[in-house]
C-alpha cells in the first residue's frame, strides 16, 4: 500500500516534488527492508534467505491485516455495534471467529 501510495499520489499529483524526494524515499525504503530483515527474531540475517523471509512477512502482514479490517467492518455493518459488550450473544463467538481468520 505504501508503494502504491507513492506511485499514485506523488508521481501524479506532485511530479516536481516526487523528482526531488524520490532518491530519499528509495534510501529510506531500502534501510527499512534491511532493518526488518536483520531484526526479525525468526529471520535474523541479511542473507538471500533472510531478505526473502522479510518480503514474505511484509506480504503476509498486508494480506492478514486487510482481511481482519474487512471482517471488522463487515461485522460492524451487519450489527451496528463497535464494542463486544454491546453485542449481546455475539460477543461470545466473534473473538473465536476472528482468531480463526
């Protein structure tokens, strides 16, 4: 989403600013990827396998968080309550359903 935002907003709406700041964005993005690969407790190395694992975690985080936001919004649209204590009988199965996903 962040890369998509940089392409859609910066390149189309702010082309001059994008041409000025894009080298800095590339440096910051590269540092973030290397930092994520080197500090992850499961990966822990800046090797080819470590970087592949970091990319896998980035993609899976994007998919899982999008799915959880979708489930939260869908349940809110159907029952129109935001807090579990307001849901009555639904407060019991909803945490189990979210844990499943």
